[in-house]
C-alpha cells in the first residue's frame, strides 16, 4: 500500500501517553486499487479513519459551496482586480484594478492569482471567483488535520478540522474574495512545515525551507501580517529542534533566505520596473510598494498613523475606543468580535496551559510540547496584535486565529482524554467544557431574539457534561465517550448555528461579519449581509450596493425603487446583457442607479451601462470614478476598464490633475462618474494632496453633465 498523502510512510502519528510521545513505527505494506487505497488510507489506520477524514472534507466543501452565489461578486474591489487579471497578464502580475493598468489594489497580488486564473479558464462570474476560496478552506482543514493527527492521532485531527470548519468567521472568509482565505491556508502550511522540521527524522532542513517559502508567499498575500507568527515559530525551532545549536541557527538562516527569495522576487521586479510603464501602487503616497508595506499596511496598522487611510486608529489600551473599536485584552471577546471567532477561545487557552503542564517534564526535543508551543505561540502573538492594534481593524481579520484555536482544542482534548484517569486531567476537561458552555451562553445572549432556546440548551448540556467529565476516568469507556460527546455538542452548537446563519445569506462590500444580524454589534446590523432571496449588489454586474456604513461597521442594502434592472453575475460574463438572479420570488430584483461610496459599490442601471458601452472601443477607460469601489461597480457591469481615481480611499495621488488632463486630451477616458467619496459625496480629499478633489472640481467646471439612471456622468468628450 502506498503512503498516505498527508503523512509519510516512515511515520505514524505519535500519541501522547503519560506526558510523552511514543516512537512512531512504520506501517505495513499493502496492495490494492488506487481508489481502495484512497478510501482505506494507511495500513495501520483503523477502518473508520480515512472515511471519516474524507467525509470531513466533503461536508466542509458542501457547506461552503451551498448558496455560494448569493454573495455575487462579494467584495467588488477585489473582483474588479480579478476581472482585470483575467484579461491582462500585466494586470494579473501587478494586481491592477483595471485591465488598462491605472492603479493596483492596496495589497500584493498573490490572493488574486487563483481567482484570476479561474476567470481566465471559466469566464467571469460569482462561482468562478469564489470557488477557489472554498477550495482554500477545504485545503486548510486538510492541512490542519494532517498537522494535528501526526502527533496526537486521528481523533484529535478530526476534532481540530471540525472546529475550524464550523468557526463562523472561517465559514465567512472561505466563501469571500478577500486575501484572508489564502493567508490562513499559508499560515497553516507554515506551521505544519515547522512541526515536521522539529521531528527527529533527517529531513528537517527541507521542511524548514518549505516553511520559509510559505511565509514568503504569505507576504505576497497580505504583507507584514504574514510575519506575525514568525518570531514564536523561529524561537521554538531554535530551542527545540533535534540538532546541534549551530545547525539550528544555520537552518533558520537558510529558511529566512528562502522566505526573502520567495517574497522578494516580486517586490524587486515592482520596485525596479519603470514607474511610467507600470500601474501606480495603490495605497501608497509615493508610488512605492515598500512605502505601502511599512506604512499603510505596516506600522500604521499598529499605531494608527495610516497615511491615506479613511480615518480610524486612535484606539488606546485600557478600553478607550477609536475609529476601529476598543482596544485591549477584551477586544476578541467584545460585542464586535466575540461571535466571529471566540466561541472556543477560552477552551483553547485552557487546553494550551494543560498541554504544557502535561509535557513539562519531557525532553527538550519533545515533539508534543513543541506542537503546543508552536500553535500556542501563534495564537498568543496574533491575539496580542489584534487586541492592541490601533489602526484599521475589521472583524474578519480574526479568521487568522481560527486554525490556531482549532489545533489547540484538538490536541489539548486528546492529551487530557488520554490522562483522564488522573483527577487533574479530568478536572481540566470539566473546566474546559464548563467555560465553553458559559461563554457560548453569553455570546448567544447577545442576540436574544435569535434562537433564544439555544443558549439554555448549551448551558444545560455543557454543565451536565462538565459534571460527568469529573468522573470520566472512573466510568465505563462507552459512558465516558457519551459524556465527552455531550460536551462536544454543547461546545460546537453555538458556532455551528452561527455558521449555518452565515451560509444562508449573501455577504458583500468591504466590511462583512458572520452570524445573525446583531451578532457583530458595531456599525450597521448585518455587517454586509444580504438576506437570502435578494439579488447581490455592490459590484455585481448591474447592481446593488453593499453599504459598509461607518468604519468598522457593516451592512447591506439591495433593491429600491427605479427602472434599472440589475444584471446578475450568474450569466456568461460582462457585456452579455441583463441576467436574472435566482431570487426566492422567482423574478429579477430591480435596482436604481446612483452613486457609490467609500465602502460600497454603485448601482449601475441598464441605461447607464449602455451609455458607458457606447463607442467603448475608442477609449482606454470607458469611465473614471473617485474611489475603487465606485469604479469597480462600473467595471464589473461593463467588462471594460474604469479608472479608480485615488485608489481605494480616493486619497492616493494618482493620477495627478495634469496627467488626468493629458488622458482626457488624448481621448483615453470617456466619462467621469460623480460621487464615490466618503458617504457618496462628489469629492474626496486626502493626504495625497486633494488630487481627487482637484480632478472633480476641474471636470465639473469644464464638461457637460448628464444624468442616467440616477447617476451623474460628465462626458469628457464634450466641453460646456
């Protein structure tokens, strides 16, 4: 029999027994057809192991694919860049917002590449953009299972994978087109590689270099956030690796070189490329990716001094709130974030402590203790940064915590169950279940009108299970398993219900949250949610809006009075005419033309779309609009390049007024779309010197204004 693709033939999962890891042994060779081998798994597996693992992946995929198209193009900002990358390889490489390469998104492009390749292969549509994100979610569950199962057994791996799949924010972001899905996958891969490098086998250097490559591509996904867990992982390897100290340092240096090369090749090309022949680097104030990395996307996120930001920051420790919510140790448990990810966070912290206590007397190179240190260090480091960062912070960032929480729950529960005959271990299990049930009761109480019975069921079941677990080591094993199952059900009931609610609605816009309306209680209720049966907006061709509300809030609105039928993203792609989204009412949802805003896309009616497409081939850009969300809506509606003046916030100094006048004189831009600033205002000033305001003022004073479907355009080919 061939080896399990998730674990090598030379090692079986090490299991914790009396605070030590037993030596792995080789599986027996076997034969059989490939499908049979896939189903049976490794020779030393129990018959249920491989079917259970495959079932976990299939159920995760089915859950995440269900109702996927309800989100339409999700975040139109990234969908527009994907559409551009599907048409232009130059836009693909740089992560440009439009195929004519005016400006890039405010992140490196790695997260866009899988979606853009999908669009190139299958055309533009909701599924083509979002299915790659679902596959990343399934892959993250598989990688997490492999990492946990290798040391702590199949049950621990399955529990960790299940916890991850049912974390509400994971169910949200693995069905959404923000960079966080790929980042979570790459961070989980990096942890797996470091754990493999810590094993006694002779391939440690190869795995550590692989971890460096994963970190490098994670940097190309979301810049410096990729390096949050780098210090604890490097420290654990430097202390615990089963080789001499000199070799440990040498291998870490080699892994660092691999990380620099895997991230630096793209950065070097962008920085060396002549600025005149590449798009402007969105989010920067001086057209530099390095400035973007260390400024707006770097230290500015920590201290709140984000040049070019929409505002925010100002959060302070001690509970004093800023534009992005209160900072401090309670942030992850607060009203805005708690229901997204913190359901099992108390359990993970308790089980981390328990695991370290159980393995406290193990040798320096003990792989079980190293696993607790790696996953625990990753959790605590990310938790600390998210809790105290004063800059831009959104609830969905917390998907980064989900794999670490899930791993610690699976590992810690496995270790304590093995030790359950000792009262301290059974008491720790009881405390874990009780704390989880109480916290679930609190979180469910924040939405008292949504499933009001559930919080009481969670509290009662968890309390009974906690009492039973005190005796888990003294009762029949089957009874003990039943008690453990009751505790597991109590712990997962809340996040499972939130996850189902998340899957049942569409999510759009720049700021989205999981769970029922009111589950994230900052900003507008719903956090960018669209009820089932309402057509997606906010960047779907032809329509709708996804109103992000105030910074840190969220909300969605779809539909409204008017004559412009929305064009749905389920059709053959842009430029094909109106489509009919699968609404509950059986007919198309109708929208109205109008301006977009900083965090939401514009409503694009059929007449407005037709006006932009008229003589479109004569122009490089069919239109220009202030702010990327506004521009993205028109680009997705027409399938033609639309220039985003000022980038995402409308505050980047690109293009300058002089350059814009040059484009107009050359006939490269047909229309200017009014609006698109904060709150849908016509002008947007910012640290970039008010460039977008200058352009808006000049256009309004110079060119003829027309109103189509409620949207105000200026025809840049017709002077007043």
